[in-house]
């Protein structure tokens, strides 16, 4: 459930998906390779150095396994998105409601969206998702309908921005006044914990990359 690209999708590559994540994992756990190199270069008979080699092997192996786990997960997500963009059928998402989450990914606000999916030979059903939406596209949510690509076999979907109207609707539903509590206090927005939980959910569903996750998480923590 990700945003459609503005150019034809690139075929997923196992090497391109796994290698960068594996290198990043080794960089984060660089102490393992350091111990490994030291253990191989220092005479094992030297007192106090016998632990370097086995410790280096163990930490490096964990780095590699962790990197492979994340990289293969990333590759699986790219395969699913590629299949959707290649074989997805047009459908319509009727926007029922949406709200801001105060989380931003690549300077794009993450919006919690609830809509009903409709289409030819599709029994209408409701879905909820939180996904980054370009600010210039947010006015389109007021229009009530968004073009989608839908995989009928897996129910995977994404918003097809390339088929969306260029101009936003000229009218928007009237805003509902927000009641102000006694004393004039304004209700606070989502807490940092809520925003971090929302960010974790986006990462788990392959809606953001690991780099985007780390950058946004650091920004939220920096606001505390």
C-alpha cells in the first residue's frame, strides 16, 4: 500500500535490495569484523586475546543474519509492489474519512485514511491505512474518490496518482467546529509515543525505508 511512482517501476533485484542493507548492518555492528580481524592477525597464544576470534565470528555472523533478514524482507516488499504495478486492475477508493497523524516521511505528511474500495467485479469493502501523501495531493481527498490499482488475488492496493486529476477540487466539506474545553485549553495533538508507534507500523508494512524510518524517528525524539 504505497504511492504510485511517476515513472515505470524498476524490476526488483535481490542484490540491489539485500546488499545495501547487509552493508549497513555490518557498519552498525562493526565491532564484530574488528574483533574478527584482530583475532586473525594476533597470535592466539598471546595472553588475553583468545576471545577475540570467536567473539568476532559470533558478532559478524549475527550482523550478517540480521542484514539478510531485513534485506530479504525488503526484497519481498518490492516484489509485491512490482506485481501490483504491473498487474493491478483499476479500482476506485471512496474516501470516508481522513486525519493527519503529525508524522512526516520525506517531508510528506502521513495521513490516516479510511475508504471503501469499489470496482468492476469487486464486492465493495472498507480499508484503513496510514500512508505518506504529498501535500499537493491532500486536497484531492476532499473529492471523495481516488483512483487505485488493485490486485484482485491478494487485495493489495495503492493510490494511482498518475490517474488522479491534476487540479484539486474547488470545494471542500465544511469543517466541524472543535469544542474548546473550559479554561480555553486546546486539546494536544498525538503524543511522541503515538507518533513513534505510527512510524513503527509504517515500517512493518514496508511503507517507508529503513533510512526514512531512522531519520523520522530521530526528528521525533529530538523534539522531546
